[in-house]
C-alpha cells in the first residue's frame, strides 16, 4: 500500500533546498545549492555565535536554522514521482522529522555555556530512573539513603499472589475447603451406653502403666466396640492427612485455580485443583523423615551425612526401631485416653526469646497446630517449653561459652524429674553450638548425655522419645540401652527461595524471607524481616500503667519467627506421620484379630522397664560421655545412673506449685516480692494475615454447629475418664505401686516427721524475712500456651511478649537467719544448692550449712576463701555448692539449712535451686 500523497509532496519540496550535501556534527561545512547559499550562510553565522556563547538567546530564526541544518541528508530523493521512493524511506524521514527538535535542543544544551548544568541534569535523571526501576528489587541501594532509618524497622506485609477466595463469601470459602480437605464429623453415637464406672484405672489394670489386658476392657467400652473403633480409625486417619496437607499448604498455597462464585449460595462455587500427585510428592520430599538409618553401621555424624546428606533440610532422621517406639507411645495414648506430654527445651535462642512473642516459638507453633487435633482423638496434648531468658551482665568470654551449646540446660538437668516433669513422652532438645553449625565439643556431649539419661530415668510410667542432641550420645543410647532417638530437620528444602523483594510478595506469607539467595540474604538476616512483634494493641480500653514499647527488643543471635514456625511445623508433621502409621497399624491388626487392639502393640510397661534398666547399667566403656563430668565439673558419676529431683523458683517449670522452692521450706511467711499481674484486657492482632493459608483452620474443619451436642457428649466422657486418671495419678505419682504406698504413708506422717526434725535441730530455727525475688507471682508458669499470661506484670514494657522465663530465688541477708529446706527421698546420697550473691563478699564473709538425715546432723562453716574454693561454676550462670555427697546414704530424707554471716545486711544472698538424688 502506497503512503499518503502529501508526504511525498512535502518531501520533494524539502529536497529542493537541501540537495545532497554531507555534514559531520556542527563543525563540517555544508554543501548547498546556489539558491540557498546566502540563507544557509546566515544560519551558519548565527550558529557560530550561539556556540561561542556570545548570544544566550535562541530566537525563532536560529531554531529554524538548526532544524534545517540537522535535516540535511546525504541521500538524494531523485524524481518527484510518488512511486519512485521506497516505502522504508517514508518512515525513516518521518522519524527524522520527529527527532529534529529534540536534536536541536540537545545540541544547544551541550554548548559550553550550558554544559555543566546539563551534566547535573543528566545525573539527576539517571539517579531518578534507578530509583524508579529498582524500587522493589534486591538492588534497591537507594533505599538506605532515602528511607527513614530507625533502630526498630517494621516489615510491611505485601501480598501480590493469587487469592483463590477473593471473590467468594466466607460460607463459599468454607464449603470449598471442606470439599477439598474433608472435615471432622465423628462422634460417639453410643456414648450413653458406655460403662458408667471408670475402667481405665491403676486398680483395674493391675499396674501403674494403665496397660489393660484385652479381658479387662468391658464389652461396652469403645475400645472393644468394632463399629466405633473402625469409624474412629477412619476419621482419625483422614484428620491426620488433612493436617499434613494443611502444613504443606502453609508454604505452597491451597493448590487451587480458577475459583469462581456461581451464585450466592454456600455451594455455588467452582474450582480446579492443581496437580495433586505433584503436590503430594513435593510434600513428601519437604518433610520426609529418613527412617532407614542403621546406627549399627553408621557410626559417626560424618557417616550419617554421607548416608542421608539432606536430612537437615528435610524432616530429619530416626531409626525404624525408634519409629516403632513412637507409634507405640501414640497408640498407648489413644487406647488409654492418656495425656501425651512433650517437653521442648534448649538455649534462649531456641525458646524464642530476643525478639519474638511466646506464641511465635517452635513449641507454641507445634502446640497450636496439634492441640485441637489431639483433642478430637480424645488425647490431651501437653507441651512444656522449659527454657530461661538470656543472662545479662556476662563477660564476652562467658557469652561465647554459652554459644558452644549444651550449657543452657544443665541448671534444670540436675532436677530433671521435677522441673521438666516425670510424665514426659517426648523430648525436643535444641541447645546446639551456634558458632560451629551444631557441632559439639566434649563438654557439650557430656552435658547432653547427662540431660538424656535424666530424661529417661525421670518417670516410672513414661519414657520419652529423644529428638535432637549429639549424634555420638544418641547412638550410644540407642545401641546400648534401646533408647528411641532421632534428629529433627527444618524442611527448608521445600521452601521457595526469596529472589527479590518484589518476588517475596508473591510467596506464601510463611515463606517470605525465610530462604534467601546470596543476593537477598541481607533481607532474610534483617531484623525487619525476621521479627514481627508488637507490645500493645490499643482497642480503646484501659491503657496499661507502664508505657509500652513498639516492638520486642531484638537481641543479637536471636532466631526469627519464621524459622521457629517451620521447625514447629516440621516437628508437628513428624508426629502426624507417626500417628498416621500408628492408626494404620491399629486398623491392620484389628481387621483380622478383632477389638480391642492386642496388648503387644501398645503396652508400655515392659518397654519402659527394659530401657531404664539398661540406662542404669551403662558403663564408661560403652557410654563414656556423662561420666566425664566428674573430672570436668566435679559431678559424681553416680548421677549418670540415678534419678535427680529438685525445687526452684525459676520459671517456667512443670507443676509449678509442687516444684517451687517454697514447697520444701520450713520457714514461715516467705513472700513473693513481685509486681502484680496486669488484669486488663490483652488483645493481640491476628497471627495469620487475612487471605493467607491458615493450617490450623484447615486441620480443624468441622461440620455445622448442629452436631455440637454429640461432640459435647464425647467431650464429657473423655473428661470423666481424664478426671479419674488424674485422681489415680495423684495417688500414684505415675509411680510403681510400692512407691505409691510409701508416698501416702509419708504424707500422712508429714506432721510427725516435721516435729521430730525440729526437735533434733533445736538450735537451728528457721529465720524470718526471706523473700522470693525476680520471679512471677501465682505459680502459674508451666511452659504451656495456656499459661502465657503468667508473666504480664504491670511494670512490663511489653505486655504482649508472652514469655514465661524468670530467674527467681529465695533471697535473704545475715539478719534473715537460717533457710531450712527439706529434700525427701534421697536415694544416692547427693544434695546441692545453686546460689547467687548480689554484692562483693567482704573478707569476714562466712557461709554455714547443716545437714540432718534423720539420725545425724553435720554442720559446716566456710570462710570466704573456702566458699570460693568449694563453689563450682560448671557453666556461666550457675554457682553450685555440693552440701551432701555420701554414696552410702540412700533412701533418706534430708533437711538442708543454710545461712550467711559476717557481712551484716550488705550481703544479699539467694538460693535458686535445691537438687538431690
């Protein structure tokens, strides 16, 4: 198609004047026709004036001359014929016409007079362009220069990914979720026909483990009801799978596309699923636990890495025998409706301190995810996060030592069965070396070995599965004592990398800035992206009495909430996988053998006794690490084979009323000096932003509220059994029957024993004025989410922090006299105190302690030099004084008394722990 006729006419008219002369920038002479030589000469003269700077004004004639000069072309047009010029010349000439004014202006701008101003303008344009083009990218270097900097940066949540439910109402959304994932609708239709008298009791079982034989289950019991049990197994298996899919969806979305509402009704919606098989494989790869580790042939951590090189980035590793042991524990809890107790412990970093809320820790993430699920299965999940806040006032050397791992848990390990609890089914230990990528030194190995043995010996009717710790220690315990062990991964292999800031907003909320490339690592490591906290949310109610911080202060080496969450979800997924296998085993066995499930598949009595006997029989040749503590820290070797107990004012702790140091004091009126708790309304923002995947919602999808009556009936039955078990536990202490009778006798004779001891210690009178300092009031901090408000003091600058850690103790001075403590049931002749002193000791300082064992009394006096010599500092933050060490004295009740002298009231002296074994 020919271009318009007028274009060729105008082009021809121009050719009459321009001819075919060539030019080179502004310095080449122009060749023009005679007709225009005078005219072009005028323009050249004017142009020289402009270039020389003699004239700073560009008039219309000068601009026209520059335009015409720059329109000169070396190509001759040729004929006036409209068809003679090629088509491409038409577009070329048009483009040249459009650009000539721009070229003219640029030519003027580059004159000597304006050149410096032009350079500045060009630099500004380049800078502005870089700001615009890199506003959301990882190379947005200008942000650090232009943005407001603060010591407490705040991450602004962004979401640009596809929201499948954006156009749906809440009922339609709920309908789709139930259609995809299923929902819990199970209830006991025969609840009214179940036995009215409790049968899951120590008396009926004939043992403290609640290991009922098949004949002990009433015919009307749900365990013997094939219809109930089969439906329960089916509903339970679907519930577990739903929860596993929910955890995966947290990092990879719902797996939906083309979601549309087709009407206003609840079920008026259509959708498509993404590749289901692909998502299943990705989920398995992300969270899989390698259960094929053979510790008989894999003898070192290096060999483990060769065999399973990616276990840290996936679900972790365990052995097939240990996995069977975990299934057995879960089946025991299902068959007896007993609580399933988990302890999570480690350094302050692993407990979530230093920038996170309590509910953002690994333990809390696991409890929030699994608690409601276990309740549906009639099992009460108890999660205790037992760990202390960071120490202050340490030297850099002490801080570095604590970073080496294994040190943080010793202060509670020496009282394991009391402080962590004697009813633990699973322990998660996370006190690894932070500087050497988890590698342990010899001291760390020895301390973990002590921790692990005390965990295994802590209970008479429970035996924990050990997650985490030093590989060599775990292998020794597994091979020589049949202990169930494993190490947790973090599932990071299945997390999509954050390639840039703009790419982050397209990821799921939980995955943003969790895994970064080398280019974006500074974002993943930045406090604004790692932490998300707030100390107060104003809802117009009562204002807190103390001004609140904006955010929880961030400490160096603290771990961000996203890493805590994925570790908690990885642990949850492992438990769910074991629960899935346990239910499958239950169904597989009973489909042929009938109900109830055969004893050999779930009884725990012989299983526990076997392991504990072998732990006590370990020797220095096959398991040396714990025994090395005698040389390293002067801890007797027999502590590696005997259960240790303790009392403390540190929080959190199991059974806080029974395990407080005050519970064993003979002193009267020992008050807790602490600020009162805030009793106002505490409101937190939603943990999961609107529109993001909520795995807890998915896992707990249920029918309409019309089935609440059946659920309440099931709940009442479960509560009835739970209360009976709790009563039995109070009588037995989850101990052997012989211990039950002994403990009852002791409690009945407690008053007589107290009087006898007071008569024997007639010259040691409990003093007055001792106070509990540096702790929280109320004895409510047990490490669970339900007690997260136990530390909300009115004086707190961050009421919503939610942590429960405190380092309390019983404090006094010379004027408060003797502090008298009882240590009942000393079995291996050992007792020690953990002490604190808040002032410099004068040379006149004297510490006295007395030991009464019911038959004899010994009094010891230590001057300042002797006190310092006898006081052991096994790890930073501990000051251990052994007050009784006599292996020949067993099964005695001790009374330990201590006081200070020689410094008036200048010496503030505290006892934080009493240990005995």
